[in-house]
C-alpha cells in the first residue's frame, strides 16, 4: 500500500540497522530493503496488520509530494 494515510492516522517508526533482521520489500519502489538496513515501519493505527516497511528515502520523498 503506497498511500497508508487512506486508512487514517499512521505511526511511523524508525528501525535501527542492528534491529533489522529480515529483508522486506518497499511498497514505493518494490525493491528489497536488506537485513541490517535502517528503515521506516509505517503502521496504520486502525489496521496494524497492514504495516509496511519503507526505505527512508522513499518515505521522505513521498511525504514531500
């Protein structure tokens, strides 16, 4: 989901690289966020099971559109 705000309020958390133990796919660019890479987790408050992991740059550029 590349527009998580459609679901209402979202929480954005930064995951430090030493806590990132798995690979994820960024919903903005569809590229892998490798394990051990700092990134954001975006969690819709009303639908936490729809959380997504974003590259920092993808999220930052997206919010400035």
